[in-house]
C-alpha cells in the first residue's frame, strides 16, 4: 500500500538519488515530506513519499528552487515535471569549481545575499564532506590569500567569513545533539580567534553521529578542560590557525594535563603544533579528520 511506511532513509536515498543529508535538509527546512518515525526515532517513508521526493529531485535538477516547490501538491509537481524534459545526468562535483568562482565574484562585489543563496543551494545537493572540502575550505583560503595580496579589503574578508559562519551553523542544526551518542567538545584555544575550521569539523562530527558541544573561539585551557570533564566527553577537537608554535604547544599541553587520559585529542589547522611527548593527533586534512571521526 502506498500509505504504508516501510522504507528507511538509506534505502530512500538509493531509490531517489538524494543523499541522506539532502533528505534531512528538505524535511527539516522545507517540510517537503513528513516521514513517520520508528519507536527509536528513525525515519520511515511510504511509496507516496518516495514518489514525491523523486518528483522534487527531478524539478530541482531542472532549475527550480526547492523552497519554491516543496509545499506544492503532488498533482502540481507532476504537472510541472511533465512540462520539462529530463536534464542530462551530471555529477554535481563538476559544477563546484564554477560555483566557487561565482561565490567569489559575489563576495568581491559585496553581494552577500547572492553568495548565501548560491552556497545554500549547493549544500542541498552536495554531500557535506565534499561541500566542505571542495567549496567552503577553498573559498576561505582564496579570500585569505587575496586579502594578503591586497586584492580584497578587510570588508570582503569579514563579509565572506560571516557568510560561511552562518551557513555552517545552519548546517550543524540539522544534526541536533543527542545525549545517547558519543560526545565531542570542539573549540579553539586562547588567543585563537579564527573559528571557521572548528565549525567545519563540528559539522563533520555531528554528521558522523557525535553529540557536539561547540564552544567557539578563544577559550582558556582551563575552560576547555572543564567542558571536557563536565560533559564526560570522549573526544576533544581543536582548531589552531594563527598561534605561534610555542603558543600552540603551551595551550595544548595545559589542556592535556587537565583532562582524562582516555579522551582522544585531535588538533587541526595550519598553525597546529604540539610537544614531542604529546599524545594529541595533528591532522591537516579534512578527509583525514573525517576518517578519524568515523572510527
């Protein structure tokens, strides 16, 4: 029966061609479908839900905004789909370099709303880790390099960072904390005020099933250690971008000394540095971070 809820989210992803991340976004932000729930809280979809999601996917691929069509009836969606030829299938990844260029152009011209809209649409159709590695991180690096060369003003750098910060916070909210999951505390140490790297790994950690406590930038070692101990965290992740090596080593050593030895500590960022006897793992690549989070 079409109204029998029988498909779990992984199967629906395979049946519709939509990632589980996109399904979650379409449900949470646009209420595109309303799947039933198992006793454990998992999603269960009907045949009608699957058919509707296929229609929505087809129309989005044809150029429609999901926000503009998510509330339409099934009949209206079928009528719209009949009016558009199916687009050729192309991997989303092929369009990401062009997207980065368009986002950078918008930031150059301080068209911040345009940049936000382009990034939000891309986040809907791209796997989270791919989106971070091929869009967010390269755009942030380019903004920083062009600012150093004098090609962009401080206003451009701040505007771009604000766009990314808002986007990452909105994506993190799709994976709400759950007390039954493994716990991770994520922050930047004292005097480190660049938080976008920490936000990116927070999103990855939440996506991989961690219950994330994100503390933000510039925290003293004793405050980070308190949060780790008080929440009985299993993992601490730090992002260090601008500290000098001795500052990084000092902060990491102070935190290590104040937290239980059972807690794993992962540190990333171009300025990450720890003493030789430290037990922390220094990770410089988001793909490696994701591998560690999935363990």
